[in-house]
C-alpha cells in the first residue's frame, strides 16, 4: 500500500502549505489529517507515520511556524486516535467502561498539552492572537479550543470509518502480504461500538437445543411399533 502512503503524504503536504495563505486554515488542517489517515484505512500505521512526518517537514520548511497546528495537533492526533479507538479496544483484560475512561483521559490530556505547546511556540512570533478582529485571551482560547475538540473527535472518527468503507471498495489487498502491519484490512469497529458477544449477553441469547435426539427417538419409536 505504498500508493496510499504516497498519496496521503502529497495531499497532506499540499493542504498544510495552502492553509497558510487562505482564511480557512483550520479546515485545511483537518483535510491534511484525513489524508494522513489514508494508509490507516488498510492497517498501515507505518505508512501513516511516514505520511505525517513527510508532510510536517515539507510544511515546516515551506511555511515555517504556520505549520505548527498540523505538526502538533492535527497530524499526530490522527495516529493517536487510531491507536486508541481502533487498537486499544482489542485489549482483552479491561472492561469496556475502563477503556472508554482511559481513552477519554488520554485524548483530553493530549489536546491540552499540544494546544499549550502550539500557543507557546506561536507566541515567539506573534505577541497577540487575533481572530475575526478580536484579541483572544488564553483562557478563552483554551475554552473554545476544547469545545471544538469535543466536536472534532467524534466527527473525525465517523469520517474515518466512512473512508474505510470507501477505500475497501476500491483498493484490494494483494494476495501476498510483504509487511506485517498490513496483514488485515482495518476493522470498522472501535471501542465505542457494542461487540457481538456483549450484544448477545444483553439480549439473553442461548444456544438452540439439539433436535437430533428428539427426531431420532420419534423415528425409532415408530419403527419399533411397526415391527411389533
């Protein structure tokens, strides 16, 4: 799946560079993050890391500090989301509620850490942050940023799962698997989905009672009565 990694890298780099010259920079950073997720739709986490690193380097050497939102927030969060929502849930020794709590705490901690780092680095170049003609204080930035993050996370996961379905229809897995991380296409179920076993336990499903014994007993009884 080198093609997916190459396409993801190229398109993500273009989006990161263009976002520095247009007013819809946040939207293009989201688009760049989705392109980084292209290799992940087939389970190629190595390809996703390569796409992120390449796009981040190209963006940094092209638009410098204006690429920081992608480098610190949007780009790496794609891989973090995939590892937490689509890999960590497979850990069998933790209950579902514990997985959700851990994933939520890790995501919130990641957001505040990276958002703080991004603001601190941008403050070196920009003294005051102005958006839409208003000067924003740090508490307001954190509050608005966290609110947007709470919307961004489920929407990004939903779009990513739609990408899995779309890519699976048009990209076929080759017969030979040259890489260990590409053994299986990425599953669409994550930790927030109800597994089949859990659904069965809640509905009280029970295995069907065997019917062979009853039919055999009837047949035998009828045969014996006829013989008598």
